[in-house]
C-alpha cells in the first residue's frame, strides 16, 4: 500500500491522475465516507454487481444456530 500526503486547498482534495491510475480507478468512482476516513473505489461492472447479488442465493441451509456469534465454539470447540 502506498501512502501519500495531499493538501486540502479551498475545501477540496485533488488527486493526481497517476495516483488514480495506479489504484485502477478510471472514469467515475464510488466514494464511501465514514468517520475519520474517505474510501475511493472503482465502480463495479454490471456483471460484477449481478454476480455479487447472486452470491449465496443457492447456498444450502445452515446446520448451526447463531454460527456468526458462536464460531469459536463450532470451529475450535471453545465455550464463550
């Protein structure tokens, strides 16, 4: 990961084209704003979005209750 310092001028942050190219961001992008950080992501293709929406649709029924909450117990036999 590359880290650079970019000054904010007149309330704007200007990113160099080479930096965007290096990150694989061309054209429009998606910007996610969270407390303390801004994340810039390349837009997903239509095919990629459709694949993500299909992901898990045909998954078999799970066999454990609260698997995400009790994964240590299920995976490592440790009681919480």
